[in-house]
């Protein structure tokens, strides 16, 4: 069988210098009694990046040294010196000493960027975050000046009051970030039930708006998913986590940011905790799938009719399956499909079982007789799943997904591999 090697390019906001080469698997502000245990276990679990949001001086200094030893990328912050969280630390005044921070971290190759601001949301926070982002880009243009937007369940800018879309547009236009990152932690929010799962969650609206903005401004989509039982819901299982991770990929995410490893992957002493094994396994999958995912742009997102069926907010934030050139609807309940495409016109599907309680056999009708290649989670390589079919059938575990490539069955059979070209 013919094997084709195609190039892919680094990603990033064209207005910024920093570029993303590889798929990111990160965790936020890992803390524990023993930072070496914390970071060694995070490395063992497959995280490729540590984000030092809210970090104390002591935590920041330890993380710098240990991440360098373990070869884990680091978004650096010493919260006693710089950075903000919503309005917190906005009273620093006109902080301008980015050069001192840059000089301090210069010897550490693992330091790939700076954690500038967590959830700036009113205008003075956005303006100050932009100013600090620009300071760091001026002093250290190759490293990433990172910020993250606030989700729509804040108390000021929501879908219900009609203010959230305007907020996220302002966030992008004022800060002009190198990527668009947002967090959303839906399990246990008011209105969440086992019966509805995430059928009525506005997480899908937030992701849809992010996708629109990322396409418009040509920047990568990064997404914080929930890995701990923040709201003390009656139960919290890993298929919930898995579904949120693959939901982001459905929308074209290039980074999966975990909130947080403490209480999920490790405990407060830094020892392995309840989801360590599951996290390590799914990270191994994404390390194999990530090279292909980095080459793909989101083209369409399709949902079954049971997702936000009466919501006025979803309009324009997902697509009509009749627009697809490869599949037909309708989709079965709790099934979503992301249609993605590389710059050469190769078409891929991420097929997601949104139900995190039951296995689901998903049947997709193809618009024309197609050859289907599966992208292996074990190797990252493509192999023929169906040589000639009008219907694709896959069985997915709760909250699980599959990545496939779709080709006209009449064309020559060939597999695809991507290589980064700088």
C-alpha cells in the first residue's frame, strides 16, 4: 500500500511570535507536600506541560529545577512577582519588570512560556493582561505569553444575559493571545443530572464560539477540562473526563488542559491517586493521535438532535449535517461528529459517544461509497478499516471516540503520515 508523507506547520496567532509545534497535554498548578513526587508522577502519567498558575515563590523555583530534570515543558509563574487571577493581583500597579523574570528563567530550556493571567474578564483586567503579554513578548519573543478566558457561567457575562459572546470577542481583540484557551467544568453545575448528562450543558456553546474565533483569527484552540469533582456531585467517574477531552478534540483542540491533577492523578502529598492509570492510558493515546490532530482544521461539527434541542444559544455554533460531503444524518442520540481537514484536502472524522454510562454502536451513513482508515491510538499509523462501504459502524466505550480518515473508494489506496516542517 502506498504511504504518503505530508508536512504540517507550527500553529499560532499570526500577530504573535510564539508557535505551537506539538499537541499539548497539560495540568494546572500541580501542588503537593513533595514537589519532586508531584512532578515525577505527573511525568509518569504522560503530562507534557505543567502550568504554574497561582504558584508561590517556593513552588515556582522547585518546578523550574525539577521540570528541567524531567524534561517537562513549563509555563512559568511566580505569583508573588507577576500574573493575575480575575481581579486578584490587579492592584500590583504598573508592573514592568518582565526582563528580570526572563533573565531568571533563561537557563531553563524546559520553560516554554509565562502564565500571565487566569480568567481576566472586565476591561481593566483585559487591558492589563494585554500590557503584560506585550512586555513578555518584547523581552522573550520565542516563549509563550499565556492567558485563559473565563467560561460563560461567570456572574457577569453569560449566554442568558446576552453578554458572553461580546466578552469573548473583546478578550480576543484586546489581549490578542497566541492561542484561545478557555475552561469549562460542567459536571455538578446547577441543573446537572445523571439523566441529562451534558445534553443541556452550555459547554457546547462555549466550544462552538471558541471554534468560530479560532478559525477567524487563525489561532489554536486550547481547552481546560474537568478532572475532579469540584462541586461535590454524588459521583464522578473517568468516562466523564474522557468524554470532555474528546469533545474538545471534536472542535479541533490542539491542547487538553487538565484541571487539575491534584485529587485526580495525584493526591495532596504527590502520590498516585484515583485516575492515575486511566490518565496515563489516555495520554498515551493522545501522544499517538496528536501528530495527526495537529495537522487538521475543524471544518464542521455535528450533534444529534438531543443536544440543546430548545436552546436559543446554539444557533450558528454547530453545523447542519446536510453540509457534509461525506456523511448523512440523522445521528443517533448522544452522538457527535467533528469533520476535520488537512491543508491537502484529506478528510477526517472524530466520532464521539457523548454518553458516559453505556457502550454505543454508532452507524454513520456515507454520502458515497468510501474507504475508511482508522488512526491507531497505539501507533498513530493509519490502516484500512473498511475498504468499500456505504455505512461506517464503530462501537465506542462510554465517553469514547475514534479518529478516522475518509476517502472515495474509487481512489488509490494510501495511508498518510505528517511531519513537522518549520
